[in-house]
């Protein structure tokens, strides 16, 4: 009987504690994101290529990631987006906003 009572109180406390931990993590992430956006400078970028990612399984289609280049001072910076899709969302030569 005491095991049932202990589980009756313990399980809700575990979920409550997990909820508070997740809420704290989400709050910290939101604060960091707002701080980044407050100090980030926007730049005009250009899609210079579409990188094709091979499918991971035989039945899947390849996906495409835009490769973007932009100028930051005297430096030219180039990166591949982490977002990708089976239908390219951008065209080579298209202008994009970079933070």
C-alpha cells in the first residue's frame, strides 16, 4: 500500500520537475536568441549554388541546400544552410537576407 501512495505522489512530482526544467531551458534559449537578434547586423546575401544532398534511403529523393555568400567588411563569407528540401526553395542568383 505504501508503494502505491509513494508512486501516487512521486510520479506527478517527476513530471512537474521535468516541466519546470523544460520551461527553464526554453526561457534561456529565448533570452539568448533575443540577445543575438539585438546585436546582429543584417547583410544582403546571394544564393550562389544549390548543394544536392543524396538520399539516405533508396526510396527517398535528393534534397537541396542553398549555398549563400555575403560580404562582411572586406571578407566574403560563404555557408550552406542547415535547412534543405526536396524542392529547392531558392534559385541561384536570388537575393537573401543574412543575419
